[in-house]
C-alpha cells in the first residue's frame, strides 16, 4: 500500500493538548498497509483526535466522531488548518440541517468565542474562522441544490451567531477601533480583515435588533473612518443588510472617490451585482444604463453580469427572472463578443444539479439560447452540449 504519513495530536474535550506515550503532545504514524491499529499509552481520558497536522499527507480523511470532537478542535487545536476545517465542517452541517439542535448552535458559538478570546491567534486567522462557507460552497454539498434553502439557512445561522457572539464581537471590535494608519504589512492586513469580519458579524443581527439605529451608525462610522479601499468595501458589504439610504450613501461616496480608476469601478459594479437582496436584479438593470457601463468592455461586463450570475440567492430566484435576464444578456453580447457570451452559458449549463423549479427554468432558458438565430459557434456548441447532457 502507498505509505501515508499521519502526524497527529490528542486534545481534551475542551480543546487543550492531551499528552500521551510518556508526555508526547504529537506523534507521526506511517500507514503502509490496508488496515492498521495504533495503540497509544498514558491516555488519561477519552481523547479528541487531531489528525493530518502540518499537511502531513495530501488525503481526505473521513472520521466517524461526535460533534463534540469538532467543537473541541475549534476551541483549541494547535494546528490552524484543523481548527479552521473543524469550524467549516460544523457550519456546513448546521446550514444543511433544516432544524439544527439549538444546543449545537450554542456550542458552535462558544467555540468561536474561544477563538476570538485567544490572544495567541493572529487577527487574520480569527477573520477566517468567523467566515461561514459561501452559498456556492454549500451548493457543492447538496444534491439536488436548493438555493433558497441554502440562503435562508445560512442567513439564519449567521444571525444566530451574531446574537450569541454580540458581546465578544463588539468588545474585540472596540479594541480595533479606530483603525490604525494604513500599512501594507501582513499584520496590518490581518487587522483590517478581522475588523471587517467583526462588523459583518455584528450587522448580521440587524433584522432582529432593537437598536437598528445604533447598528446603522456603527456601519456608517466604519465607512467614514476608512483610510483604504478594503475597509470601505467591508462597510458596503455590511450595509447590504440595511439597504436604503445608508447603503446608497456609501456606494455614492465610493464611486466619487474612485470614479477615475476603472479597476476599482469594476469592483463597484460587482459589489452591487453580488448583493443578496431581492431588489438586486432591478439595480443591475438600472446599472446597465450607468454612464460608466460599457457592454463592449469585457471587464465591465463581467463585473456586472457575471457577478450577478454568481449571486446564488438572487440569480436563482424561483420566478426565473434571473435566468431570463442572463439569457437576454448572452444573446445581446454574442453579437459582438462570442467568447464572453460563451462564458455566461456555464451557470445555466449546470441545471441538472438543481432541484425544481430551478432545474426546469434553467433548462428552458438554455433552450431559448440554443434556439436563437444567428448564434455564434462558441455559444451554440456550449448550449447544445449542455442540453444533450
């Protein structure tokens, strides 16, 4: 059998290192047989396994274990990847469960709180571990894919974590506020990432909050004090949950500051197209008439239309409006840029992986594309192959 080196450690139930074999805290075992049994000595209590530390082998490990073990790894595993992966696995499970155990959500929040309070962890890592799996990532875990379910469950989990971690998130945010002077260093970038992640978490509880004015003021102050584009974007993304005048003011200010920088304005278009709000399609339609939108500029087109097609909750609206919009754009751009049009066929070509009504509506949109007259070879080939299966 192919040798597989497994570097491992043991943890207690609350995530602390557990010594074994005379005081070791880490070991290495090379599996070179189909089956093997590893016996460890001097283990004083039921252990939690932390395996494949330091990327010791490029394999996927499947372990049948209670959720409590994953909570322990999030709380204190000394291997950063194992700690992050445990958090991601727990989040995926809680999102895919239509009615998760409240105790599991509470335990997950407590484990994340332990991370936020661990001064040994770098700010950049804390920002990473707070980030829930994206809706696109979650779609890969579901068969058939139900975008509305994924969006609703992810929003609900994020709101619950916002409620349970409110005190810790606000306290840590206050320690990072006001922001330090801009520096391109890794440490400074990590601080910015954490500050923006905390703002995003705090604002996720907006809908259920009794202090909506206070949350709005916090997000607007974050934007006003921003000394760099990263913090400005972080504010805009947090304000997406509020919408209305605060969101628009931030967008207008961002545009005014960077209107002469095409790459940044691409980002401005993409931010709006990616907003998970029901009115986003109307906004995208409106942005097509913006003076800075040129359909014949590939980067600007991708920033608006392709970003919208990647917006899982709005593009996959059960009405099919998102698919109809994309169909119209594919046929329009195909007349002068077949390669760009062909790339836009891909989101529709995955219709077989989706639940109804999404699958049928996506197929219908693809059939409309395939039946269009004067279709380019690029688009005709991709649409035809997708329909043939």
